[in-house]
C-alpha cells in the first residue's frame, strides 16, 4: 500500500521543481513567522499585527507550494541560484573565518556534502559549481572505480565477485571487487 503511494507520488512529482535551498529557507522564514504569531497572540492584544503576520504566512505558504509543484524548472532554478548567491554573499564573512561549512566548501546544512548543481567558493573566493561524481541513480547497476595509474573514474557494470577491467585512457588493468 505504501509502496504504491510512493510510486504514484514519484510519478506525480516527475518534471516538477520539488525541494531546493530556497524552499528550505522559506520554510525557516515560515517557522519564524509562526513562532512570532504565537507569541503575539498569547502575550499581547495586538490583533492587527497578529492578522498581518497570519496573512504573510498564508502568502508564503501559497508561494512555497507553488514553487514545490512548479513545472517551470528553469525559472525556479534561476530563482534558487539568485537566492543562493544572496545567502552566500551575506554569510561570506562567517565562511572565511570558519574555513567553510561543508566538505566541499558549500553553504552548510541541508545537502552540504554533495550539492548537485549548487556550489560554494574556493580559497580565492571564486564561485565553484559541483557536479556529482557518482550519480545515485546508477549505484544499483554500476560501480565507480578510480584507475590507480591515470586517475580516471571508470563506470563498470556491477557484477558479484572479483574481476578485472581495462582502463580506456591508459590501458591498465584495474581489479574490481564487488560483494553484490
């Protein structure tokens, strides 16, 4: 039953934007507004401010759902890139004093060790975009092995046991062990 729901949900989400860094930031803003609304509603009699915050929360929620379900992925990607540039610019001082947030130098938190298509900064302060070395969609069928002589990454069909493969770049034999 749950598997059938997940399959139908993944079919529904195919070609849609989904969750990105901007969506995560909007969720944080929504939670902060929710806390402010609760505190103002409990501690004060400022009904006008309470309803203004509630109206902002409703607008933000509608915009978040719109971004999540949008099929115009290119426009949402551009929005996300502008947001990432703004956040990275705001936190540049913190990043240089700590030496980076994630393992790849990207802005930390959600997805910091493998920002697919998103980036961080190198030591000189230049923007760096990261692409996946080992795509997750291939990990069941393929094994990625680095050639010891030339350093090339080989994508090999996953087979059980030990076998050898020939590197197409340097023609060296590479020994591959796979347990499943």
